[in-house]
């Protein structure tokens, strides 16, 4: 899916400040939802979930 951690980081950086699964165009189907959750839960990304339905995350909120 990703060739490197830099590729994954670039995918995250390309997303808008507030994003939903449909914004993750790098992958398809349920993988989009998995990536939204991953970005929100992984400590390497400054991001939190702001809603479950629809699944939505926001950058710069993990403070």
C-alpha cells in the first residue's frame, strides 16, 4: 500500500486539516476508514477523531 514511511507521511500531509474517509484517495474501500483511524491513533501523527458517524478526523488537535 505504501512504499515507505515517508510515503505514508506525505499522504497524511496532503489531507485537509479536517478529513473524512472519502478524502483518503490513495486507497479504496474500507481501507480509507482504517487509515483515518490509524492517523488519529498513531502517536506519530498530530490528529484526533472528532466524530464517529461520519468518521472524521482533525489535524493539530492531539496536544
